[in-house]
C-alpha cells in the first residue's frame, strides 16, 4: 500500500478561487486598499498603499518623458535613456548594482512607452533602506558608461531587426507610423536603425537632465510600509531630488483621416493585416462604452469578429480588436493573420461587421457577456503589489480621478445598447481607415 499523504491546499488556493468567484459573480463596486497621497515641494506626487500580508515593498515611478518627447532625428532617445538607468551610477558600476540586487533578492527594471518612462523596484522589507537608495541612485545619478551604452545600442538594433523579420510586428509598426504620421506618436518607441546610430551618451545625459525630474514624476509605493515610515526613513532623499525646468507641452495632432493603404511584399504564406483609425485620448468620458463595444466586436472569446471570421469561415486562427489610449490621442485597430488569397475577403468582413455594429443594436446576451467579463476580470489587474502600483500610477498620470477604481464596475454596468451603437458610430470608421498588409501581394491580388 502506498503511503501517500493528503495533499495540502496551496496557500494561493483561496485567493485564486476568490478571483474566479469575482469573475462569475461581480459586485457593483470595488474598493482598493486605503491610499494616502501627498505632493512634495519639488513637484513629486507620492501615493502610498499599505498591505502588510507579505514582507515586500514595491516602488513604481512614472516619468512624463516617453518617446513622444524624442527630438526629431533622435527617435529612441527616451528608450535608451530608460535602459541606461540600469547601467551604473556615480556610486556603483552596473556589475556592482546587479550584485547588490542579487544579494537582496530585489528586482529593478526600467522601460519607456509612447507617454512615459517607468522605473519599477521590488525589495524585501528588511532591505528597504539599502534598496531604496540604490533605486534612487539609478534614477538620479546615472553615468551612462561608454561600454554599456554601445552594448545597449547593439541590443536595440537587434530588436529593430527582429521586428523587420516578424510580419505581425512589422504590420502593427507600419500601421502606427502611417496613422500618426507627422506627430510624436508616429515613430517606434525604440527608434529606427538610422536614428539609434546617431545617438550619443551626451544625448542621453541631456534627456535625463531635462525629463527625469520630480516635477514630471509620480511615485507609487505599495506593500509592507506606511506613510509614517516613508517620512522618517525615505523622505529626505525624495525631497533632495532637484526639480527641473517646466518644459513646453505642445503636441501636434494627427491630420484628418482619409483611407490609406500600405502593402509590404514578403514571401510568406499568410497575410498579416492591421486595420483601424484614430481614436480619443485615455481620459475621454466615453472610455467605458468604448471598451464594452470593443469586447463585443473583437475583444472577447465569443466576439463577432472571431465568430464570423474564425468559427464560421475558418479564415483566421486569431483575430482581435483593441483600443490603444494615450495621453493626447488614441487609436482603434483590428489585427489578424489569414491566407494570402483570403485576405481581401477577411478585410471586407471586418468592415461589414463594424458597419453592422453601427446600424443595429447589440443583443442582450452580448451586452451582458461584455459586462460580466470586464467587471469580473477587473480584480485581476490588481492582484499583486506590482499591478496595484502600476494601476495607481496610471490613474494619476492620466487624470482619471481617485474614485476611478471604486466606480469602475458601476460604470461598466451602466453601459447600454444605445451607448454601444453611439460610440461605434462615433469612434469606428469603416469608410476612412488605415490599412497595412504584409504578405505575398501577388497571391493576395494586392497592388504594391
């Protein structure tokens, strides 16, 4: 007889099942852990959320210095500046930084997007003081050493090359480039081969000096810490971070949209298609009706596009639609892969489904399915310290209001069939759109 001990339930069993319960039976309100806020004299906005169940502290810094601030012909500067924060400081080389992080079991990472730079840090409570100063050194005292700078250039060139070799990534890159042509949102965050090779260490230092400043930043601290502890142990370092000059905030808007079609020849068996149009910025009051509409059209597992193009006709394995919301502007797109000779048929179906959404109300079942999914999955966006910190930072950055999380579920539940039809007419454009096709143009009967 085997001596098999009864299996102990994982300590994560209860929270996981609680999340599944929320998805199936969403409540009509949602409350975040208590948060405290304060603004420092140097302009830094600080948000603190206590959670003492685990002995970790998580930092999330958002800096208003994304790739839309890249100067002309220096595209990729924000991205390389963000990556350069990890390559050493006045106090420590990159090797020493990594050794300290490994010793503490801490994690430090950076990135850049169209709108902002992020610096994330997670550390055990016992190493908080040492870890915090390493975090602040990376932000305020980088040296952008020569060897690491050139290595990062080569890594970035490798990423750019990989996009060129990935038809799906290439299609989406060219879509945004065409849609936002002539605006700071038009170029890739990582830049281009031509622009990257022109950048210097002095460019990174100058960008850092101008943009990585507390008056352009939001710092969220979550986990096993209180605001009083921050005031006693960390505040002096935060307050010593010098503010920068107020920089111009002008932003060129995309021109009025007409249909633009771009085809790229590749000797591949499937056409990679991206189709869409301009959309409003993140803090638009129609945000909730828009995400419900998108879920019904192409965002969900039983969406109309998936049903019509994949399930009924077998034209594509995957197809999705999504809104990309930014600070100044947004976009709507549909992305799919299909055989070259069925590409035109698939595109026609996408456009017809958008028109149908504008002309006819959605069904009660479709609306209820979208509401259930969007409200039930909302807690999954907040189920770790890092996710919560990122969420709080974005809510603050985009000016969504302190009650955003509390009102999220009720705002989704308030969306009506009339709202869906209204925003489909207002924000989806099946008559004037941008279309990018990467594939075998002869098989697809497309003009070059």
